[in-house]
C-alpha cells in the first residue's frame, strides 16, 4: 500500500482532512528545502508537494513562478530535487512526498528512468501539469510499475469524460483546481466546489484535494468541510519571499499551524 493511501486511510479513520503544503525545491535557498520540509510536517502537514522548478510554467501564477526562477538561479535541477527527497527520507519514512512540475525535465530524463530514480529517492507520486490523462497512459504505467502514484489535475471546466479517463490511470488522490486561472488567483466558489467533489469521488474512487486560491485558515476550513484535502502553495511561497536567512522555518511553521487549526476546527 502506498504512503499516500495509508495517509488518507488513517485520516479518514480519525475523521480528519489532509493538509498538503507546496514549496518550490531550492527556494528561497538551496539548503533551506529539507529543513522546510521537516518543519512543514512538524507543524501539521500530512503530505508534501515539492515543486520541481521549471523555466516556462503554464499553471503557476506570478508568486510560484518567481520562486521557480530563483530556484533555477540557485542551481536546482531534477537530480538535486531527488537528492533533497533522499535527505528528507533519512529522517522521515512516513510522510508522502509528491513531485509537482512539468514534462520537459521528465522527458529529458526518460519516463522510466525518472520513475525509477524518483522511487529510489523516496518519492511517492508525481503530478505533471502538462501530462493530461488522455496523453499520459505510458507515464502513469511507468510510475505505477515503481509503486508511485500518478496524480492529475481536474478543473472547474472538466466534465464526465475527463473524469472517466482519469479514473483509468490515476491513483493517490485527485487535485481539483478551484478556480479558472493560475495558482494564487481568483475567488473561491465553495458552493460550486462542494457540488463537484462528490461527482469526482464517485467517478474516480479517489480522495479529492482542492488547491489554487486557499490563503488563510478560514478558507482552508471551508474547503476542508467539503474536500478530503486542502492544498496551499502560493500563500506559503509569499511567506518565504524576502525573508531573512534563518527566519524561514518560523514563518512557515506559524502559517502551517494556523491552517491546521482552521482545518481541524
């Protein structure tokens, strides 16, 4: 059983919802990533989404895009991201780690080689923004052959046909994009989200996490009332922008504890 499924099963047994923070590997500094991952878990994270920096993102808003540019300037590569996961795994064998990024670095490495290297590093799943389920059958098979979960996005514009295609190859959880836009943009329509999630669960049989636009404990609480997981990215990156060296952990931990209280409340 995958670490992701084990995590969701355990949360469900305790009537709790997952908190899934996103950080960009190598931001704000190369050496800060692993300590930040550990701090996220200590402050209440259930699963970590670790962004693989990419120069030409399509779904990331300006905040995460800036973090990717900084991480690339810091010398982050896919190989270094996997090394960060390996370092995290030496102290944490439980918390799932999902890589989130774009196809180009994976295509350059080769899908099968990427899956093998990711599994060896201790990765649990991958969400590749520009691998839609209609075109990702071979990639999903490569991941699942290495006991990794292929995770996909669904949008407010996705219909039953997309649900069905996703159900055939996805595992772990579904990431529902709450707004029609990039990360960190738009206003959440919780009623609309609440109406969509049961249909996604019924079609896929998977937990549903909601992200893109969750910025505070109050919003996290409203989403947790209807979803299986709350995903927070841009708001965390904002906390890290311009922060003096040595203060990253305290800033992020404080925000995480606030979000955790909102979800649990």
